C-alpha cells in the first residue's frame, strides 16, 4: 500500500475533527459536573480515601453494570490483583490468560505468586477463544481431588481471566460451561468494557469477581482508578476490607487482622467519576457512531476493515480498531504515516509470551494471537469525534 493511500486515510480521519492539529488516540471529555463535584470535594476537605463521592461512585457503578456491589480502588491493576486473590488464586497456582492483553493482566497474576498460562484468542472477539481452550485442556489437564491440574507442571490451574479486548465481550457462555466442568474460577478483566453487554447482560456479571479500570484513557475516567465488581456480598465486603489495609473498623484504634493493601480510591477521584458516569450513555452512543464514520472512510480500500462487535454483543467501542488483512501491507509503515500526519495510532500490545518476564510461562498454541498482533491498529477514538456530521452515516 503506497504512502499516498495512507496519507489519504490520515487526511480523511483528521477531517472528522478539522480543528485538531493532532488527533490523540483517546482523551477524556469533561462537559458535565466534573468541576462542580471536584470543587465541592475540595471545599469540604474530604479529598483522600474517605468521603461521600466514593460511596456514591460505588453505588452508581453497581447500578449501571447491574452487579450487587462495586468496590472502588486506585487503579485497574489493583482491582485485578485483589479480584484474583479473593477468587482463591494462591502461590504456585496457574492462571489461564490470553497472551494478547495489556501487561497488567499478567502482572496481577504474578502479584499473587501464581504463574500466567497463556492461551489463544478468537478473531471474532479479539479475546480468549473458549473453543480452543477446551481442546487444549483436554490435552494437558485432568481433575484431581476436585482441582484442575496441569499434567506437565503438576500445578493447579485455579482461574481463567477473559479480557474484553477494546470493549468487545468475550464469548462467555461456552467459557462458563468449560470452567464449570474443569472447576476453574472465572475472573473477568473488564478493564476496557464499561458499557458493553453480552447477550443483554453487562460485562462483569459473569465471573465470580471482576475488575474495571478508569484510567485517563478509558471511556470514563477518575484520573487513575479502578473497581472490583461482584454479585457476592461477602466477597465485596472482603474486597473492601483488603483494599483498606485490612483495618478492623474502630473509632480510634489501629488494628489490622491480615496483610492488606492501601488500594483505596481517593474521594477527589471519585468525584470526577461521579460526574463522568452521568454522561456515560452519551459517550457510548457517540463511540458507537464513530465506528460507522470509520467504516465509511475505510470501505473502499482493499485489505482494510474496521472491527465490528460480534453478533452476541453490544460493545462500547472503547478503542476503534483497524484490521489490516493483506500481508502486502506493512503495519509499521501504516503507523509511521498515520502518526506523521497527526493521527495518533498504536499497534495492539506485544503478546505477553514474547516479553522477558513471561517468556518461560506455559502456553497453548498461539497462532491466532500472533496473526492478530500483526494486523491490528488502534486509531483515534475520543467520543467528541462523533460530533462531526458525515454524509450518509447513520447510528449503529
């Protein structure tokens, strides 16, 4: 594909927001009560880890996602760490995760003293492939003393972490069936999927416990922040306890009954999150319209396509995804031209099994992972891009 064609595409993308000299990959939109709530928080003096906005954010997040409880924490990695710990992941266990994920997924597993065990992804979802997983488990695992054991290592395969890539839900139903038969706990990495639904049910409701992120680049942001979601009240209480240094509630005494973590979300961040939640539905609608604008731009270029949600899902389209299907197209060349023209674009993550800290971890066949890694480019996805009125583009 020639420089001229990538330059054409870059100019058309920039035309979505003509006044922007540089289109960032994803930046937050603050058009609601953010200043009001943050100012109120500052005026009260309650800016740290206790305050009304933390309680309100947890309540509103649980209501939106449909879970019984949400526990706000300092970031998505902390949320996933505690989720895995509470799910029963122990030292020397193995945890099945896609190799094609952000490094935080693998890091959180190692924080528990466990070993990441890499499995392949599906082209339909860009997330964990449950059907390939089942075939793999038939070959390498068996149930011993009611635990799934990796015959090659002798270690217990304790949990699986489906990560909803760029907001697109994994095919959860067959995964739940497999995990039920193999006695493997499901811990959802829903960091990117606030506002995404699998067969009408919000992500984060399927695992025993789940984790979300509200980093500055997510669909809503608390600056830095995350949350643990669960439909189990006891697990939620335990999550709250562990993330608040395992301190036993008392008016003045400092008593802690186990090793805890200072993972609390500050009230200041929660104030920002409360305002962002008020506009979440609007953000989702706009981001779902952006994909149609991109489809209109890309449709006439051979070997290129925009990734669409699978039929069983409704995605938040957190990051818009360009698929380069033709081997003649060089992904690094495309990234160079797009970025040179002021269209911030990024490849998908390097698969974790290729990174030095995880190079010796057990793995399944990762053929699709390696293919996808060579074909995916994320392009600007900020919700305000939907404001541009493009001829012939309807709502998704």
